[in-house]
C-alpha cells in the first residue's frame, strides 16, 4: 500500500487541534492545516487510512478557494511547500526534515479566525439524512418539499440546511430559525446567502465536467468582523459527487466520495459508534481511485 499519514507532530510547534481529518498547528500569526489520510464515516474515525486522501483534499480545497474568492473571501494563504517550510522553520526547535517532508502536498497556511458553531450545508438533491427526514415528514430542516420525491431526486431549488457542530458524536441538523438563535439574524442570513451562492457556482462548474454536486458542507469563521470561508471547500469529504452520465433518481447513485465507504459500512452489523470496523483492501483501493478521479475531473 502507498505511504499514508494518520498522525503528525512537529517538534516545537504547538498543535491546536487534531480533528477527524486535519491536524491544526499554531504558527503565531497563521495556522498550519495538515490533511491526514484518516477517514471518518458516520462521525467515527475508521482504523484504515485512505492513500492519497489528504493530498486530494488539500489540492481540491486550494482549487476551490481560488475559484470562489471573488464570491466569498476565504482563509487560504498558501500551500507552497517552500513557503510553509520556511515559516515552520522559524519556530524554535523546528521539526526534522523528514517531518517537514511529510507535509508536502497536504498542508496549507491559513488566516486565523473564530470558527462559527454552525455547519452550512446546501442540498440540491435528496440523499442521506435529508432523505430520511423527508420520508417521515416531507420536510428537510424546516423546508417543506413537494410530494412524490424519491431517493436522489433533484430538489426544485437548492436549500440551506444547517447543522450544529459536534466535537465527538453526530452533528445535528437544524432549521434556519435555530441557526438564527445561534448566530443572530444578520450573520445567519449572510452565511445562508454565501452558502447558496457558492453551491450554485460550484454546481454549474462541476456539471460542465460531468459531476453532479448533490450536496456540500461549508464552514465559515470571523476574522474580526470579516466573514471568511474556512476549513475545506467542495471536497469528497464534505460533498456528495455523482457522475452525471449515470444519474437515475429512485436509487442510490455511484459516487466520487466517501459515500462508497458509507454504503459498505451499511452492509455490516455495526452500530456506528467507535471503534469503527476495519475496511477491506478492495474498499480502500476503490476509495482512493474515486478521490483521485474527482480531483482529475474537476481540476483537469
């Protein structure tokens, strides 16, 4: 199997957070994001890493940050390895060259900001938790939807369906009213409008490359009073990517994202609590192929 990274420490550089996928380091006037090859599904980090995953997430995030910066300002500074090495090298007791080499292709410097406590999800198609809610109530996060929709149906228009963030366990879908209570009316409206604008732009771009973006998750943060798009953007970890040429509503769709892993996990007798099950080599290899194909199609 190709080399993978699941954990990284840089001597002398304080680590702020070890998330489901990313390690976040404090470089003083900026943050260093390192995307590992860890994979989480149903909010559980699985024991097997996915080769190339961290590099795909970093490359796609950089790509989309560049594409969308005229629409919404973001926290991205650079992913240039020499620039990152120079900044890390200024920190006392800097990391050994072998550690720094592990950062290549999976790291980016970003602006510091205060993350908002709400995930900004936009859905253009009916899938996942939205499908489950629709089947019970004909609504998704407070949006009343038409009768007769089926799995993978395209929605009449994209909808903003926020969720609360969970450091551990499952995120909780909420309606816009609760989002307003958490963020306040002006900020809630701003992240909703930005999220829909970003989704519509990315959806149209991806469609030209044979990919349907069924839904995606954005995160925002405040740098003073300036709202920034942060974390990652429109990656296979934060989105459902479907091949347009095989799209057929009424059933699950093949995907270029970790839905492939979720579908496998749904066949197991697993209660979706830690520890996660070990993935077969065939599932790991196929997932790597899907991530790389998404990168190739979108950035070719």
